[in-house]
C-alpha cells in the first residue's frame, strides 16, 4: 500500500489541517476553518520569548490588525509547546497575549502538528490564504525581521493588499528568518 501523497505547501496549496481542533490561550477551542473570515486567513507562527518575535511585536500587531480590519481571520501559532506543562504554557501565552493586546487567536500547537503540516521552521513565519482557502503568500512579514528601521519591503502587507484587490500576489514566497521552531 502506498503512503498518501502530501501536497507541498506552495502558493495554490489548500489550507492544511483546517479542521484540527486547537486550544486558544483563552481556553476556547477553534479550528483554522472557524477562524477564517470572508476574505481569508492569516496564520503566523509565533511565540513568547524569541528575540525575533520581540523585535517584531509592533509589526505583528499592525499586520494582524490590518488583516482583521479587512475581514481576514488571524491565528498566531505557538509550536514550541511540546513536552512542556500544557496548562503552564497556555497561561504564559495568555499573559503574553494580554500584554500585547491581542484580539485574535493565539493557539498552542501540540506536537508541532501545524508546524509540520505547514512546513514552518521559524518564528515569525506567515501564511496568507485567500477566500477559497488557497495559499497566496508564505514567508516573512517584511524584508528585515531583525531591524524595523531598515525595512524596505513590507511583503505581507503588499500580499494582503494585492489579494484584496483581486490581483495575483507578485511576490508569493520570501525567506522567513527568526528563531527555530523546535521539534522534540
């Protein structure tokens, strides 16, 4: 018997693990399909303590607010939770999300299931899906995750704008730099 063929997560690929039940830091259970809004879904791999996440806090807040204001659902995913006390992880995530004034989902990715399905390796790493739940962009928020003052290209913002305008996303993939997502 052959192993199922997996579709690589490249632009045009469908939203993976769309119905996997995830626990939000507030205790709610959601799925990516339920988080998706009329204009699509932004999935961003993130965390609480990575130096790149700290340098991108303001940019993360801005892009997530921009997505939500344009009827694009937002889910931040913390995949560095394997092997840790689940209750303590969720409490730390809740404290962090409250401090950052998140008004979008921030979920724990048990056993890095989503990270594996998305082939995500860094934090922050972003995946933008359109109305049909097809991937239109994957990669970095912008061209300088280490230094907000040196940003020249706001990749994710441009991709969202092009998608909303009904245009093909010109730059559909960029390298994501940041802290590694750990697989234990």
